[in-house]
């Protein structure tokens, strides 16, 4: 008999310090939205969870002492006390939240985890793998995708005695790896603020993982399937909200550089900015931790460029448009018009910079919730924005320094009037 939704929610909240209320649904993709909503309300009314109002950002929820007591009395309830009891520092609690939210996004996007697939990172051990395990992994590798947690990866590497403590104790910010036939992605979760990022630490960890995989029995046995290991790796960075996109782009708290000074530049040099990520990775994708984010993550991992072009063409015909791959991006074409319209199926930083640097302005097709953040990154190059129903969106206008140029931003108190 399946567990009640209320018990599952409490079990989940027991493993994290708190979570934005709207993001709870991402952790329970197999449960109807209304069911999660009702269960959450009942838990609030019972005092088993509580709301946390913060000055900036969405309302969060957390389990209460009464909720823990209630959960402990439920038959078959799982309370991961070993995790909670050993975590005393805020940095460790934050780390657990980064990893858990990454797992939630992967599951929501249809990506298996080593727990749900029964395939661990030890598949890349130097030891010969049995035939059944290889077949099981190959099905995941070709037809789906799998996420391996960073702690599982480091434990596997350490068990093999392949590298020393400098590798397994690097304190990398990577939360895990996603791998399938389309490639390998090192995944980060920045939560709701820029994360500290030491390039040498991240590079050491990244290189060690790839070398470990290259020396594995599986890769040695089937080298043609893992050709991407010889190329510069790729990364996916997840952020709690769309507003993290311009922050990561600039490495600045508000995503603006107009009032830059040496202090800001020094701080940015230590953060998980696009510039620092680019030092290690050939391609960086941004994924917001929300419902539309799971679509971005799914497309990034599961779909090739050819498949996304076919998707664009099929979608465009519904509006009597055509779609072509031109000038390094998918463009919407309509007879009699010359306006360039880029279709953003994923949020690739290189693509956004490519559009930003084009000599002429560009219009975009984008998910409504991402329009404001993308506008801030594209700056003066953005002509107009539309959603996927070709409805015009009205994000604020920004200059190339990330400052509003159609009024004053109420948060930063900065802005210009054209």
C-alpha cells in the first residue's frame, strides 16, 4: 500500500532545512498537484510544518518539532536521522539541500538516479562488470540518462585507490554527474545566491573523474560509446529562481556591472560565474529550479540539436511559420518579414552571448517566466520577446551593464530612462 502523501512530504522535509513552498511539487512528480497542495495545507493546519517568511525570495516551508514527532509514530516512515544528526554546520546543511534539489530536478526531468536505477558509479570501476549489469546500464545510457551523486563518485574513486586524498577531499561544488549517449554533464546547484567557486579545485575534481572513467573496464571495452570523454566537459548549473541567470552571467549579486569597482571584481573572481565556469567547461547550461526548468533540463540531456530542430519545425507550423538552423541558432521564419527571431529551447550561456553580440537586434521566443532574466542578460540586443503561443511579453529593458533603462529597479534602486 502506498504511503500517504502527507507522510512522504514530512519524510522529504526531514532531509532538508527548508524549501520554497512552490518547489515542493518538483519532489513529487508522481502525485497530482491538487493532492500535494491539499496535503501541504493539512500539514500546515496541523502544525506539522510551518511557513518561513523571508525578506527576499519566495516563502519557504520546514518541518516542525510536532511534525518530527508525528512522523516518528507513523508505520513504515523513513527518517534519515543519520544525516540530520551528523549535520551541525550551516555549510553542510546547505550542501545537502544543493544535492537534494539537484536530485529532485533530475527525477522531475525523467533522469534516473543511481538509487532508482540500481546502477552505481562503480560501473566505471576497473573491475570487469557482469553481463547483466552492462546490459542494464546500456539501456539507461542509450534510451534514458542517469545521475550519480558527487559523494558516491568520490567514495568509488577512493575505494579504487586511484587517486589520493587531494582528489576525494577537494570540496568541489559539483553535486553530481548526468550521463547518457549524448554526453556527460557536471551539475551544480547555486540555490538562491552565487556560490563560491575555486577554479583549481573544480578543475582537479573534473579531470580526476574523467581520468577515472577513461581507465574503467567499461570504457576500455566500449570506447566508441564514450568519445565525449576526450573533449572538454560540459556543465549544468541549476538556480532556485530565474533571477540567478544574470547573477551567474556577471558574477555580481544583482547581475549588473555598471557600478563595478575593484572590490566587486575581486568578489566576482571567486564566484561561480559564467567566466569562471567557462575556464573548465566547453558549454554551460542554466536551469531554473521550477516547472519550466525540468523542460530545459530534459531537452539539454535527452535531445540532440537535430531533434530540437525537428521539434521547432513541428511547433512553428502550427502558427504558419517555418524554423531553420541559421547563424548558430534556431530561427523563426515568416514570409515577407526579415526580423530575426531566435527560439530558446535551452538556456545555454554561449548562445545568449552569441545573440547579445550580434550586430543587429534579435527577438526571442522564450518561456514567460524566463523573459525578465534573459532580457537582463541580452541587454540592448533584445528587440522583443514572445512566449510559445506567440503572445508578446513585456520584460523590462536593460542596457549591456544589466541596468534597467525604462525606469528604476525597486530592489537595486538603479535605472535609467531612455
